[in-house]
C-alpha cells in the first residue's frame, strides 16, 4: 500500500533492507541518485519492469524533482 515517508523513515527502512527505486528518466538518474538506488523510469514502470523487485522486501519509490 503506498505511503508517504520522510527522511528518518527512509533511513530506517533502508536499514531493514528496503529497495530504493528512482523513477526519473535514465539521463537524470545517471547525473544524480541515492546510493544503492535502481532506476526504473516512470514511463517504463509496469508489471514487467517491477518483476525484478522482491515482494519480500519493502520498496521505496522516489523522484528527485527540482520544483
């Protein structure tokens, strides 16, 4: 179930083995992303691309946006 989480919660979940997924386009991902994050651009976020993520660990999806 989707939920907004804040920095301290993200750090906690990463410590518990959560997977970070950055949804910006690949070019922007290459320029800057959090360590350990995988890139699945929002336009490609579907059942096939997410099938590589474990259903056994939490997933944190984020987008670094300058707005």
